C-alpha cells in the first residue's frame, strides 16, 4: 500500500540536530509514511547517523549530492515522493507528539480532501505558537501566513510544479502563491510540529535577503500596491540594521 505521507528533509552536516528528528520519526505510532533525506554531500556523520535508523524508519530514501541550497535539495527529492501528502521538516524540527501523524491521518479519513491542495496547521516555535491563518486573507499578499513546517502539500502539486531554487529563503512562499489555484486550503485543528530555533529565516544576518525575496515575489504575483507597503518597509529596516551591525564595533 502506498504511504499516506512523505516527509522530506534536506541536510548538510546536521549530525548535531538530526537525532531528535530521527527519534521523532521512529516514535510515530502511525507507520505508513516515507521519509526522504536529501543530503548536500555532508562531511560529518549525518549519513551514517540517518542510516543507523533503517530498522526503525523502514521506508527511508537517502541520497547525497552537492546542491545549491534547500530548494534545490527539495527539488532533487521530488521524483522519489510516494505519499499522498508531503510535509517538509528541517533537520532540527520534530513532530509535536508521537501520534501526530496518526491524528492527522484520522482527520484526512474523516474530511473531504479531493479538491484540497494544502492542509495547514499551527506550528510551535519555542514558547510561541505560529498560527496558520485559514481562511486566507490579503495578509498572505504581504507575507507567509502558513508556517511551512505545518503545511501538508498534496503530492499532485509536484506533478506540474517545483521550487524555484533562485530563492534561498522564501522559495516556499513563492511555491505556495504559485499553486494556490490548484485547490482549497483547509485548517487542521492541532499542532503538527515544533520548529527548531535558529533557522536561517530567524537569523538577523539573513533578514535583508529574506525581505528582498519577499518583495520580489509579492511584486511579481500581487503587484506594486502590496510589495511597496509593509514588505518594502521591512526590507529597508533589515538592510539598515545589517549595515549598522557591520559598521559599529563589537562590544
């Protein structure tokens, strides 16, 4: 029987972060899922560590090759998807509970999902809750309002679309707005996953790059009226802060 879920993780020298994710995957009470690890030619023990879980995560697909970033790695993994629903988790992310996949499998069984493109859930980040804002509003035209670690993608989306790897931080947002016309977005009432802290989108030195990509994506898909407001102001603020951090001496 084909798996209901495919979990995709891109890694590079992730030996310190990966054990918690591996334990979370191995501990799921629902076993009908596939885990794809797309590694970027790690030089530490990432690959050996992942392969040591082959008996605990039986449907595992691991490949390792140099890539140009997370979205390039995800694209390299798409051809190996076997599941009906695809979730992207980072090496430092984990499921919220051991029965997270079991609970959402029941939800999918009880909910009409034939015309659904995305199932969105809130995500835990430290002590904060990142809310998935469904139904969608105009706020989506200014920023990502569906936390990616809680966003299940219908695998049908990947038959005609992939991530644009020219983006380094906001490619998930670009993919979302390009594929929204493919089906409905519905809300799952539980928290699926907990994000690791300190990811690239959370680091100040990458903020200006992230906001620049957001402005480009918003301008392309929604026009100047949305891109020149709050997104552009955030770009200016983050760029100014980065410049000040480079100019001012460390104390």
